[in-house]
């Protein structure tokens, strides 16, 4: 209801026929009540609009979070594949070098590199586990 609609309203028929003073008082009370109801309706409309805007903002935040989780999942998966591949290449190189007659000092370097990759893989897994909240 628009504020201009309130002025166009007439008091109910039950007011008509009262003494002129009472009729005037009842009509004024009716218009006052109509004005109050219009203000309430306006405030409710504003609250509904605000709620709608808040829900849209929440939907946007959820979508952004979902996009970040998807991106992180892709990165974590790629990292796991990379580390596993690197570790396997080092193990293959270690076996090939050993079969080719590499010295213990040469094999030690490859073994240290493989151990460092494995340690980094373990550290990454531990960090992910430590920083992942339990499912509710």
C-alpha cells in the first residue's frame, strides 16, 4: 500500500451515524491506524528485500568457496601425482644405476634424494591432515 492510498481510505461504515465528534475521532483514529499499518508494511518490505540481498550474498560466498575447494582439490591431486612420479623416477634411476655398476657414493646421493622426496610427501600429507577439520 502506498502512503497516498491511506488518505483515500474512508472510515468503516460502523463509524458513520455516530455523533459528529465521535465520528470525527473514529475517522481520525482509523486514518492514524492506516498510517501506522502502512509504515509497518514499508518496514517489512525493506526487511524482506534485505533478507533477499543477504541470501544472494550468501549464495555468492558459497559458490566462491566451492570454486576454491575445487581448485585446491585439483592442485592437491596434481601435487600428489607429481611427487609420486618424481619418487618413482628416483627409484627407477637408483635401480638402473645400481644395475649399471654405480659406486656406493653415487647410489647414496640418489637414495638421499629419494628420501627427501618421500619426506616432503609425508610432510605435505601430515599438513593436509592436520589442517582438515573433521567431518560433522
